[in-house]
């Protein structure tokens, strides 16, 4: 009405038709803008970001963990993973970081895993790379697939099947999968079931990301064989980070949070033991993971367990503290909260000596009392024997007094309270 009144006050005796049209158009645009932004505000629930839902830390595969005959070249490999959060669009990252020669992926498909090597063939989706089915990864490189629509449910078992071309004699992978992979000679990517050799290792797969709402985020668990799942059940997906993921998904306030397991068996913080050290891989496995908001550090037992005398153990304890401080600073610079996990007991294990135990207590005392971590998760207290605090409780270790058994993993996972991620 105000616009029409203004027009009537003009020197023109009658408003021109095109002015009426223009006015109506302007009002329509203004109303649309108001409805879209002025009233309802931005529709946050429709905004999305890439967030990791599954990941594993690549390393150079040791000779005794290489793929079984007939090998990967010109053959098909089906690998299973269990994701954390779901989504309707995903992409997969593959790594050739530690191989000396190129690796060609001739065809890659994903599908819902049913049981063993079996898949739901109706769910098969092909992965492409810049629109192409085939891609070659050069040494020291990694590659993402193109995004693909897929109905990925929380804690779903997903099968990734690769038909390889030429591969490298040395292989990038993750030996401690605790999950069976299946190999067949030739191109069998679309087969409902594999009937060839089996192996409990992963090769070249690295990360799965989903498009998720802006309130979604990821927790990285950085550690060694305990975090990697030593002592948990093969194909049971019951490592302590898995237990944590299940807890988060069943809690309405944390069901949008994923867990990325970046444990490597035999890994050290300060130097290369098995796989790159925690410090060396920190940028790749923590800072460059999409959507990370929290980090749990549970690592250092292998550094302490390999010290030859009391002087070396004391120095290693001090160096671990300095390394934790460095990782905390780097994470905080990326707005990541860091939770410190106390080093679990190793009394009666092959690592035990009095001077190593003294060094472990020094490190744990700093973790608990320094105030440097944003929170402390007392894994040591959760699984130690109350009558012998230097050792794991008798019913929680897998026989070596160093690694938790399945019950121990459950206790550790439940020691991480969902309230830490509100």
C-alpha cells in the first residue's frame, strides 16, 4: 500500500503498467527473502560437512602380514569395515603412502555386508575417481573417491571390493584389522560371495567420510595395539573404541558423534617402532581428519617398555610428557579438545621392571594432575587389580598381562563417559 500511495503522488497522472509489475515483483522477492532468512533463519539441519565415520592408520605392511597368494595384482579383494555414524552420501579414501611402486584400482564397489564375504548385491554402488572407474595411486600418495549416494546406517558393516591392476611389491595397509578380508583371482567385484583365500588384514583402505549435519563431529582415538584392538574378538568389532562408539550412538545427546580408531599395534610416541611414531603421524591421523572435535591419547607403553635401564626410563617419561604437551598444543590450535588416557598396567608382563613401573607412575601422575589435558580418562584405574595396582585385573587381560581381553575392552570403552562430548 505504501508503494502505491507513493506512486500516486508522482507527477504522472496514472501509474504505468510496468511499474505495477515491477512493484509486485519487488514485493515478491522481498517476501521470499524474509521467509527464507528473516523468519526461519538458516536451515542448519540441511547444512552438511564431511565427517569421518571410519578410519584406520596406514603403515608399511611387514613381510609376514602381506596378502596371501595369489596376491593383489589383477585380483579382487573384499574388505569389511564397521562405520560409526550414518549418512546418505559418502566417499572413501585409499592410501599408497608407504609403497615404492604405483597401485592401480581398476574397479571399486561398495555394498552392505551381510555375513562373512557375502554382500547385498542390490546395494552395490560403484566408486569413481574424477568420473573414472580406474585410478592409479602413485607412491607416497592417497586419493578420495567421488561422492556417492549410499544409505549408510550407524554401525553398519560395509564391504569395499577392489579389482586391482598392477600393484606394488611392498604394500600400504593396516595389519591389525581384527576383521577378515577375502581374496579371489580375477575380477569378482560384483560377486555375491567370495570363495578364495582369507586374511585378517586391511590393505590400501584408509578412511570413509559421510556428509553429515553441522552439529556432527568426530573423536580420534590415538594409540597403540590396545587401541588397535589387540585382545578383542576377530570380526566382533568390540575394541574399546567400538564400545565407545556404541555408547555415543545410543545416547541422544551424542548420537551424531563418530569415533575414528587411529591405533597401530607396536606403535611408539617418540620414535618409529611399528608404523610412524605418534608425533610423526599426528598431522595425518588427527589434524587432517575431517570433522574432528575431540582427541583421546592413550599411548606411551611401548616407549617405556623398551627402556634398558632406570636412567633411560626416567628420560623417556620426561620426553613423553613433552610430547603430550606438543600434541595438546597442536590440537588446541585446531580447536580440538584433548583427553589424556592414563597408561594401563603392565605388571607381570614381559615389559615389567621396577624402573619401568616407576616411569609409568611418573607419566600417569602428570596426566592426572598437570591440568594440561582438557579431561583425564583413567584407563589405568579402570582395569588395574585393586590388590596389585601395577597389574591388570586377572579377568581383564588376554593372558599376557599387557593387553585387555574382550571384557577388558568393554570396561575401557565404558570408562569413557558420553558427557565428555556434550
